[in-house]
């Protein structure tokens, strides 16, 4: 159980989860909780800007490469997340947030979050800048798509020799 006094929390999700979220958030955070429910993708960046969150938290037990975390780092928001699936490709532990093991303890989650919340302003701003930089270098479509297209245009090779022209 984690309770950070004076730190507002926003909980999103689908309508069916709203009742459970409402109960849990009100019990844990009282008036500090904002239960947004479903927010359309086009509205997320502005919502994040309005909320000015200290961290984005994703403690899923399984993931692919989560777009929600990419969206957070695109806005320079440090992340605390479980190291499952492709999360480690986005969150670089200690650089733009913190990774928790899939079987993390409450103490580990508390330590990661309180480290972000209690950081000196210079350190916190560095995590924010690093989050944005990871997005710019690895997930910004203006950078990634051209590099991917260029890679597709290169001849495929194995062991330094061209692959056979199959089907020709």
C-alpha cells in the first residue's frame, strides 16, 4: 500500500473499472484523486500538461512495448514501471525513471516514487529531460520511420554474404 501525502493522483481506465477506481482512490487519497476514466488519445497530451504529473506509473504484470509509457516520456514525464515485456526498451533505470521487478514489493515501489517526489529540482529536471531525449532518439516517428525505411532498403545479408533471391 502506497500513500504519498500532498501528491495528487489520476486514475484512468474503462467505464467498467470506474467504480473500483473510485472506491480505491478515495480510500487511499481522498480528495487528492482525479478519476478521469477513459480519455481519448487526442486529449491525453493536453490532459498531462494540465495535470503536471510528477511521474507516470505502470505496474502491469505483462506488456508489449506500451504506448502509454511512450506518450509519457514524449512529454518529459519520468516513469516508474515494472520491467516486463518491452518496458525496459523505454524506461532506462535511473535515467528517465525507475524499473521495478515483476514481483516488486511495496517498499521497492515506495522507494522509486519517493525518490522522484523527493529529488532535488535539478535531478528531477534531468530525469524529465532524459525522458524526452529517450523518446526523441528511439520513439519519435520523424526519426524512427526514416531510419526503418532506410534499413529496409539495404540488401539483406547473413555472415557478410547476400541472402539468396528466393522466389526469383
